[in-house]
C-alpha cells in the first residue's frame, strides 16, 4: 500500500471519501457556477488524479526495475567469486575489481535514469496542474 500515515482504505484514490471531498471542494469553490461547469471541473480533477496515479506507478516500476537489475548484477558477481573459491581457482582480484566497478557504474546509470524519470513526472504533473488551473479560471462560455 503506502507509508502515508494519513492513508486509510477509505482515503484511497477513487474512494467514497475522496469523491465526497472533491465534490465538496468543487461545490464550495465554484458555488456560483452552473452544474455543467461543476461537473466538468470534477471530471477534470478525476482525470488529473488518474494521470498522476499512472505516472507514479510508472516511476515506481522504473525504480523497482533498476533495483532488481542492480541486485541481479551484484548477485552474479558474488556467485562468480564464490564459484572461483569453491573450484580452487585463485581469485583474480583485478577481475573482481573491474566487475565491482561495472556494478557501480550500472547502479549510477540506473539511478540517473530514475532521477530523470522522476523529473519528467514532476514536469508532466506541473503542466497538468497548470492546465487545470487555467481551465478553471477561464470565464464561462469560452
């Protein structure tokens, strides 16, 4: 689930409580607007929430993939070293050092990819919020 201390199953995205909160917010902030404007605003907020949830899931999947890939590379390195010891071969310290450096480079590359993806997520969410704000502040009938 999530580590947010305010999170409860009733506050999950799309829950009855969240829908009620969105409805109350729109009804309060747009009290003097038509039902159609309120309905479209609620639909816009729902679309933004869905888009944000999708983006967060994508970022989580990317982070998980990067972590799994790095973990697998590390395990491969450790297994090769163990097998060398078990087979009585002398450890090639230079090869182990090169493998460790490669592992570090892969981890750094994965980290940079994750940071870039999160930056892109932030940019997309900011653009969506800006577009929503501009749409909300348009005069009626435009």
